[in-house]
């Protein structure tokens, strides 16, 4: 009907109908705007904040919510679309917030609910969404649910957690755990409870008992919790340890992994390495996430259209398993399960990067990849990819793969200034219980959680008190204050890359096409979008200069010229695609003319 009226007005050349055309165009524009708003996450830049370490405003040495609010201008200028906060709920802090004792409040260390509401409001003014961490696998052992659960075998909350009898129990002995399952943080995953004389299961610390997701009441409790935070305007959730929700009901032992000599492999905690097939990525995870997605979609369409996204912590065996995490059109799950297969290769291997990036770009349908190379649970980029000499140049290479590829980019606070991993040198200084248990082979995660380096003042501008972790000496040369005025700094590099990702049509949503695929020293690809000039990217993965010909495999004409978009320091500008000279660990990004 609408199109017919437009046709009639064109024939009549009537001013009235001309008004109808303007109205139709306006309506179309509003629809397009609504679609872009709903799909904001498809080319988004997401910034992980570890709140304890970002900015302290009250002098207690621990970062807080007001400290995050204080730096929203910085984050907006950096080009951040959303911030993911690791848990800020009340917690005994055994696992620094991932042991939650109340899902509907803010831990006093981080501030108040009023502070949180202010953060969400101010972030919105800066066009930044706030993403909460949703920990559904386990709670703190101090959570009221678990206190009830362990009070007696007949308590209504008993079945909210995973309890089982041991083997060979007697009146004076607990016997042995139900099976050989191990905690990710060392030793048996079963803890004896002398009061009720059963073992409870904990995939992580003893103080983090696993919830029983075979209990419908647990499902409803978390839908209510999710609604609570959505009503406060959060932009979505990152689901922690989501593949751990279910365990094999038969309690069968997991297989012990053996080395070439036939002996069991031993991990840093002195335990046998197991295959985790009975405790990780079981089919029930998909059912739960379909349910949570349906709940949030209903809530979303009714109240906050286009404001939320579901991110999954998904360490998976292959791209096929990752694709499942998106769900299906009829039963969607995550918008953005993390592609950790690319980001945690942990070595500069061109063939491996090319294969995993191709998987991410071509084997998940038209879903959006979520690329991530760094987080609060792993050593920073310098320790996993650096060579000790060219670390900053290598970090430019990694960030180029992250931001110049199709999809959503997630990075960790401090990456943008080149922060280094700074682990403790003495067991006495370790804060992370993983390090306390696994020292010296496993030093824990303190090294990647050190305070943000804002300036050259005392404690790098993080706190006026004693910081909860020492400020690294590198803060003297790696800090926001110095780097924001240096056009060759890592911070400048991040800003330019993110700007290209946001404004160049091919970089926004263009497909990835691999170039020069036989090259084992340089990773090259092209971004293509209909109606826009193509963009080529080349990244040297070696400490030697390299020359590449991007026309070698026929995707580009050897006569095509290039317009420079970005070159890493020390690089030279090529004139055509058939001869691009790259400095050691050099990067070139150019538009094809």
C-alpha cells in the first residue's frame, strides 16, 4: 500500500505526496537506525576491566566503580563500545569475586548500588554499555543457598548443589571421593562435609561449590537474577565457565592422559592430567543457554531493545563446537561465544593463525566472530607471544589481527599501553590461591592483574594508598599520560586501528579473504565489502625484514595501487600490491585504489 501511494505521488508531482515520500524515507531511516542499534555488537570493541586494578578513588588500594566512571572519557576516546566488568558482587574474595555470596548487590570494596547506577548512566552518556559477569556454574560457600544446602540432607536447598556419597565410607572415615575428577585449581574436585557426611563437587576452589543445573529451581533463580540487572540497564552478560555447568551423571572416571613413555602426564599441581570429557561441554549447556537467551530476548523486546548481548567464556576443542554455541535460528544461544582457539595459540605461527582465522571467518555461518587474545586468567601478550626484544612490535601484530579482522574485538585493560606480565618473585607475595597451591611451577594470575598504569606519579596514579598488588616498574615508561601525546606509542596505534575498524567501510563489516597463503613468514588478508574499496593487511611474524607480493595468488591485480591507512613505526610506504616491504614484526594496512 505504501509503495502504491509513492508511485501515485510521482505521477501527480503533488507537494502533498512529496511529503509522503519524505515521511517514507524518514521511516526507513529510523528502521535502519533501530537495526544498527540492535546489532551494535557485530563490529564492537569491548574492553575488559578488572575492577580491583583499574582505578581506586578512596585510597584503600583497591579499584572501585567510581574509578571506572572517572575514566569514561578516556574509554570513549579510545573507541570502546562496551566494558565488561569482572564480578563486582559481594564475595569473600577467595577467587577475587568469582566466589559470589549475593548476586543482587555490590561488594562494598567496589562501592554501592548508587555508584553502579551512576556508572551505567554515565557510561550511556559516553555511548558505552556495561556488561556484567554472570557466574552460573558455582557460588561461594558463604552464599545463603549453600549454607542452607550443607545444613542437612533434608534441607530444601540440598539439591541446589552437587552432593554424592564417597567410596568406602565408614563411621569414622569419609572414605574416598566418588571418582577421580579434579579441580581446575588443583587436586580432587570433591570436598568432604563432615556434618552431612557427603562430598560436594567443586570444579574450581573448595570454596566454590558447583550448582546443580538438573534442578529447575536453579534455572528460575538465575532468570530472576538476570532480570534484576537488566532492569538496571546493563548491556548484557559474559557467562563465566559456562561449559562447566553439567557433569556426567554416571560419575565415571575421566581418562588419564599419558605421555609418549606411557606414563601419566602431571600438571603444575602435581596431579595427573585428565581429559575432562565427563565434566566439560556436555549437551545440557546448550539447553540452558537457549533458555537464558529466550528469557533475555523476551525481556529485551519488551523493555530495552538493542541494549544487551550474551558473551560466552568458551574454551572449546574445535570450530565445530564453537559454532554450536551460537545455537540455531530457531533456538539461539550466544551472540558472541569467545573464539579462544585463535587468541590462545600462544606462538607466532603464520600457518596456525591463518588456519584459525579462516575457521573463525568461514566456519561459523554468518555468525559474528568474537576474537580475544588476552584476559585476567592468562599471562599478558608479552609473556605468551613476545621474544623479549621486540615485544611491543609483536603486540602491534597481535592487535592488528584483533582489530583488522571481521567481527567483534575484545581486549584487556592495559593492552593498549603495552602493559607487561609482572608475576611475584616470592611465594610470600602471592595473592592468587592458584599460585599459593602451585608454586613455583604455577605462580598464579597476579602478574596479569597489576594496577592500571595511568601516569608517572606514585603508584602510577592508580591509588593514593597501598595498592593491593605492586605497581610494575614499567609504569615509568608505559603509561597513559606519556603515550597519549606520542604518535608512535602503543596507545596511538590502538586508537588508529579502532578508528579504522569503526569508519572504513571494508573494515566495518567486510569479509576476510586470505592472501599469499603459501607464505609462512607474513600473514596477509584482504577485507572486502560491496561498493567499497578493498583493504589489505600484512603482518610480519618474524624478526627479519620481509617483502610480500599480494598479487601472487590472483586476488588482486599487480598494477593495483595502494593508499596507506596505517604503518607500524619504521615501515616504508609501498606503491603497489606486488611489493610490500615490512620491517621486523612490521604491519601495513592499505586501501586498494
